[in-house]
C-alpha cells in the first residue's frame, strides 16, 4: 500500500473494531483466556495503531547536571567490580527495557587515568562518542585506538572490546550508544568475557584509520566482508572540516542543515547493521523546519548552543547535552548563535528501519513548517 493510501483512509472509523462488552461476551473472553487465546477485536485498535505512538518521551539530559554525578561514581565503584562504570540514560517511558529512546540504550562511562575495563564481546552493537578528558583508548579485536573529544568509535557486535585511560591522561567521560533493548526484544543477546580479561594489541595503534580513513582511497589487497565498517574510528577534525566544505558547496536540507552520515568505506552504507550515525552542522542563525520520521534518535551537542522543539516542547541545549527524538515525533533544530555554527552528533536505528522497509518521513505543513511551542523551555 502506498503512503497516499494510508493517508487517504487513515481516520475512517468503519472497519475498525467497535464491539461493546456484554455479559455473554465477557464470559466468552474468560473462556478464551483459559485456552491461552483471545478475541482480536478486543486488542486490534491497540496493536494496530493508525500511526506510530512512541512510548518514549522527549528528554534533554543536561551535562551540567549529570557530570558531577558521573564523576562521583569513580569513588563509589571500581571498573573491575562494575564491569562497566556507566550512568545510563533512563527514558521515563522505557524504564522496563532500560532504553534512552525506543530500542536504543545510552550511558555515560567514566574512567580515571590508569584504569582499565576488561575485554568482553556481545551481540549488541556499540559506539562511543568522546566527551572530555585525555588519554582514553579502546581496543577492538586487537586494534587499539586513541580517543579525543568528539571522536566517534565503533565496537561492532561480536568484537572483543575493552577501554582504558593511559596513566598520564586525564579523567575521561564518553557516551556509550548500544542497541541492547533491540537485541533483547529480538531475544538474540549473547555475552562473553574474554578468557584473559584483556586482549593483546595485535596491530599498530590507530591502524584502522591508517588503512581505511583516507577519503576516497582504498587500500590494495586488504579484504573486508563483515557487516560493519572496518574504519572503527572517525575523528572530529576531518569530520568538522568535511562539514565546513559541504556547507560551502550546498544549501543543505531545510530540516537538518548540513548533515553527513558516517559511512562504512567499503559499502558506502551505515557504519553498523543496526546503528547508524551522523554529524550535522547548523549554520549561524539556522532555524530548521519541522518534520517527523520513523526511527529513534539520540543527539549529542558536539559544538555550540541552540534549541530543538520536539512535539511542541522546547529544549534548550548546549555543548555536551544529550537529547532524544522518539519515533514519529515532530522535531526542528535551531542554532542559538548568529555568529558561530552548531554541530549535532546523532545515532539511531535508521539501518533497521531502512532494511525492514519501515522508514517513513513527513514534513510539517502548517505554520510555515514550524510547530507552535506548547511547553516552553524548562528553567
Ligand atoms: O563498554 O561495552 O554503557 O557492554 C553498556 C554495555 C557500555 C561497553 C555500556 C556495554 C558497554
């Protein structure tokens, strides 16, 4: 069925379940229940909504509020005891599945100089976005990567991975993004701890970038057939430069400004099978139009300040804040500065939506493309 067909018939009531309870029917339902069955018309309108109705609520997590609590965990638990010392983002509508939004998990992980978190592997795909500190590193299947602020790192599903901070570094905080809730919903999650607790570094440091990180170039005689990108690290410097060049060459999108997807250099597609990521630049004074689409999205402000209106609620953000846009929620982004650009890092389940044929997008047609603000910014 085409999208037009959906829209044409969306609100017609005929053909929807409309059965009132009677004593006979209630008795009948009880009998069905005992046989572990049910009458579809009692649940049909709930399980087949006209359009997506997310259980997740839009949330802004302010780094200024979170940071001290994240740092306090260092004195309270060790990475050895905790496994991963992380404060996770708990969407009030998704507590049961520990999701930040939809089927995505996110948390803030903190490590002090000299600390290490042991190596493990799991069915979930993971990423990190570095927020602050110096000397952080991640080792993925023997490939060690040094990490700096705004670097984006992959730890794809099935890979051994461990994190640490060099002894001469500074306390580090990064955002973890994983598809744990999705993998659990699909009942497909396995988890293993590395037999030696740590991996040997089997390649030159940052070799993934040396091999796969040169734009438009591909190494000779190096094969790659895994379902994720061999470029495990995407550095902030080249990413920001690419966005600036892109901004000089094009107007960009009226909704997203200048948005570039991080890609698998072999396939040109998303970085991992279930999680995609992007960085977008909002020009000084940019006020994006509202639109909505399927998929769950978690943003981290990499640069600048501004606000987003999500389903009529205004959220004022600045560097390091994190916010989420639930599936099918109207959203628009505004750069709060007339002289500086703003950059938003984002990860999402877009690859899942696209592969399953579930991606759908709609522009906000009224009020010149901008939502009325129902809830002003919280103090
Ligand atoms: O570092 O591998 O925040 O497995 C949650 C689960 C981080 C990790 C998290 C994990 C990790």
